[in-house]
C-alpha cells in the first residue's frame, strides 16, 4: 500500500508540474555562420541575428543588386552585345561568346540561376554604360534602400576590390526590397531556364544552383548562392509558409543549407502573423468630434510568438479639433494623427490616421445618380 500511495503522490506531482509548463517553448538555434539573420519579409522584423551588422565580403549574393537594377531599368527586352571584357570575367560563367547578342532578360536569369560573372559584366556595361557607371547605380540604390554598411565595387562580388562589402542585415534589406518586384520574384524562384544559343540549334539550359529551392526545402521561394576564397560560402534565401514570408542571410557559413532550414523552421514554428490594426474605420475613438469619422488605409500585420500577443499596446495621437471645423468640414486635414503600436513598451510601427470628410460620403451617391442618368441616355438597362 505504501508503494501505491507514493506512486500516486508522484504522478499527481508530475501532472501539476506539466500543467504549469508553457504550452509553446521557443526553439533555440545555433548557426555556424560568421554573420546571420532571420527577417520577416513583410515587416522587416528581425526574428534572429548573429553579428548581423558586421561588415563582411559577400561574394555572388552581390548579384541580387545587379539583378534588381537591371529589372528596374526597363530594358529587359534589349539585345545586349557581349564584350570581350565580359567574357574574360573569372569564376562561374555562362560561357558567353564575344560579340554575341543576347536578351538582357536571359542574362539576368543566367546571372541569378548560374551565377554567371560574364553575365554580370555584360549587364553592367549595357545598363550602366560602363562598369563604373553601373557601380555608381548600385551604391545609389543601396543608399536609397537604407543599406548603411554596404559598398559595392563590382557587379559580381569577386575579390578584385578591397572596398566591396556588406552585412547580413543590409543584404536582408536588399532582398526584402527586391522581393516586392514580381519579375525579380519570378526569376529568383525559377528552378530552370532555357535561353537560345547563338550558334547552335539547341538551347542553353540553366539549372538553379540554390539547392534549397531545387532539392532541400519545400517552402523555399528563391534566393542567391555565393562563394569566393575570401568570402567563403554566402547565401541569401527566402521561404513562404501560410501567411509567413521569411528571409535568411548567412555570411561565411560552412553549413549554410542546414542553417537556413533550421532558421526557417524556427521562424515558422514559433511566430505567426496577427492583425494588429484592421483596414477601415477606427471604432474605439472617444473624442466626440472624431467619433466614426477616422480610418486607416491599410491593415497592419505583425509576426509574434504566442507569448507576445498580450504585450501589444495601441495609442492614438490626434490633432486637437478646432472650433471652426464643426462648421467647415473641408478645413479638417486629410491626416489628423497617427496610431502608434507598441510591443513591450517599444514602438514598432506608426500608421497615419485619416479623416473622412462629408464630401467623401456624398461622392458615391452623386456618382451613382450620374451613372444612372448616363446609362438611361444610352438606353442601357440596369442589368446591361
């Protein structure tokens, strides 16, 4: 009896302890990279980082910048004449032929899928007018995106300049920017591409070097590989699962495939997107003048852990209404304040608050009347 009594006490104790354990334990991840980052693609929230702001050589992930500048140039259908200088580029190659003419679009696919250094030079010469001209565009774009610890010196990432560097954080910012572009997303996410060969009947066939996309990771949506003797292995990759879209960057990482998958899994397993502010009318406004007249143009979603959901706060900062606004609705500014979202008492987002003027209410009704008159004149009935 004593044994059974002790066993029952033990089991009850274990049961009570289990009840008090957290339902979801955040996984810890260790990566072998010199620098690494896991970023939410939509909001830019950093979910994991290791020395992500340290300057490093970046090798061929440089070509993400080369690709997006080429895409945004509006010249993707241009025919590019390949120079001798382009063909002489060292390292990985598309084996372009001096003097051949090839569509810029094909060069960008070859750049991203096969990491062709000859393609990088050909793109730079055509889009930038010269290598120096293109490098200027690269650094101009980097400044525009907010890549504060980045400097480009070539379009391919080879170790031919000392002042060619970036950080894991800056490269994540660049990828976040590039992934907004539909054309870039399609190219980076392509597993294989065919381009006409100038002197043969068969096509050039380029298979993507990104094995996360082609073999290892079912949620992979693209990215770019890189390697030089000085930079070692560098990798940028993107993945999507449900409503979560993530970016991982690793610099100088001997086990990058596995590290990227581990970081993605950590992000997908421990975070979920929640809507902090819905699009449309703001309902919880107490000010009598503003009540039922304020709205936000876009919803705001944010990746959070289950433990964080209770730590959000929302504050409204509104202009003090002027007396004459009650009689002169048209004088009320379009934007009358902002909604500030806090997580753990730290601001994470500020969203403009818009005022709905009386004219905005009246316009749809007026337009409907005008439409009815116009359609009746044409003799068209309501159902067309």
